[in-house]
């Protein structure tokens, strides 16, 4: 079944957060998804970009949406809901690598 990757989740943070900390939480969510979906499917359906304390997760597939939910939950636990924002945007609205 073809997936629709026409949207993304864009995370921004109120306080400066190290890219390494964001990466750690993404990898934790990714490992969780690999247990449920398998390594191959996660590799095929998931991609992300972290730069300058911002994170973009490509959405629109079951796997990427699952990882985004896990990542969001981890951020809520680690930082609190008030310290980050996540927006669901269309592919046209996704910032390119220069804008992130």
C-alpha cells in the first residue's frame, strides 16, 4: 500500500535544546517503532531532519506518524508541554534545509 508523505511534523522549542538531545529522543522512538514494525519498514517509511534545535519528521505513513507520537510523548515527559510546539504542515509548507 502506497503511503502519502505529503505532510510533516515541525517541532520547535522555546528554550535552546541541544541537537544531540533531540537525536537521542528520536532514536528512542525509532527503536520502539522497529520493535513493532520491523527494521526494514521503519527504514523505508521514516525520515527526519534535526538542525539548530528544530526537528522535522516526514509524516503521512503509519510508521512515521507512530514515531512522531512517541517522540511527542517523550518531549512532554522530558520538557513539559509548554516548552515546545509541534505543527502539522503540508509538504509545500515544510521548511527546506536552509530554513531549518
